[in-house]
C-alpha cells in the first residue's frame, strides 16, 4: 500500500513538477582569473582606461549577474527558461531582460571611461532574436565594444569583442534606449 502511494505521489505529482520547473541554477562564483580577463578586455578598448575602473566594472557585472540569476529564478538551458517565461511559470529571464537590467544597473553608476549600449541579432525573428549589453570606451563605437551576455550560458557571463562573436550578426539597438534619458522611463 505504501509503495503504491509513494509511486502515485512521485510519478503523478513530484516528477511532473520537476520536469516543468527544470533545473534551477545559480551563477557560479567568479574566479579572479575571469575577472582579470574581462578587465583586461575592457582596458583594451582605450589606452586611457585605468586598471581599477576596468576591474570595478568587471566586478559589478558579475555581481549583478549573480543577483539577477536569483531574481529570475534561472533554469538551464536558456531555451528551457525562455519556455517557462513564455508560459508564465517564470516572470523574467529572457535575453532582453538580462541586457536591459544590466544596462539600467550599470548606467546608474558612474564610470568615467565607459558607455553602455544594447545590441541585437536576428531582430523580429521570434525564436532566433537575441539581445546583449555592449560596453564601449567613452564615446566609442559599438562595433569595437565588448559583449556581455549572461543569458547564453544560463547565468555564466559570456564576454567577447563584438567582432569576435561569430555566432551572431549584431546590430546596434539605439531605439531601445541607449541613452541615459531612457532610465527615466523605467
């Protein structure tokens, strides 16, 4: 009797619930070597960028990504999480939620050497569209910037120069608010 009751509870209630929710993940702790790698990439944007400011920006990005992973109740893989958002099981966590949240967070801080922009690929193609944050040197061009993409690897921050990310053809999304005035609309 007990075994039958256990099977009913497990296979009819718990197992489907686990399947629907997916594997909840948390952003991994960031090794110092990864922080240094991102900081060095930021410094390569302009010779006047200080090591301290580049490292602070790196820390802020990884810290905020950890907080957003918890806030979004992140699951893996990313497309599964998108499904959960689209059917209403999760509230946020689509790629544009990540890029917008990081954009707002970083734009509210004072970085004298950096500007922040939004870029997208396959705009308007429902299952293919992808959005990221791009960090550029102050008054720099987005095509010379650094992509910040925590969605791609389920909370693990992907970063590279825009020109080196061959997985997507990125376009600047200035119409989505790449200006500090956009913050007042939130």
